[in-house]
C-alpha cells in the first residue's frame, strides 16, 4: 500500500487513502512528474475519487469545489485541496512493481524534502 493524505485548504476535511491504484495505472511521465513535485498532486485524488471505496475522497473534492472554489476565483493560484503521497513507500512499491519507472526517477527527487 502507498499511503497518501489529502486535506482541504481550510483543513475541514482531511483523510488518508491508498494511492496504489493510481501508481498501477499512471503513465511513467505522470509518476516521474509527481516525484519531481515533492510527491504532491491533486491529480491523484481526482483520478481515484469515483472508484468504489474512495467515496470520502470524492466528498473531499466535492466540498473543496462547492465551498472553497468560489474563494479561489480571486486568486487562481490558490489550491482548494492538496494531496501528498508517502515518497519512500511509493519508491519501494515502484522498485518492486514498476522498476523501469523507479530507475528513471533521479536520486535527488526520490525522497520528499
């Protein structure tokens, strides 16, 4: 399991979820980009939110869109929610299950700062 946490910008909704399905299906550039961005991306949550078992993730994203999105219109750089993957767990999983991708992630970005 690759743990990930997601929280709304106002911290009203916070949860942990399994990001492994995303890593199983994501294209190599997406995974490498995630590593290069500190193992943080809303795209993971957005791609999993409609799956069975990820209902709370869907609720978090819905809350962010309905309650926080209007506030973000004033500052388009403001993220309504954030998701962070456990980098060491991701690298361990990739090394076992998708070693070709693990090898392409530069050493300096393998661990979160």
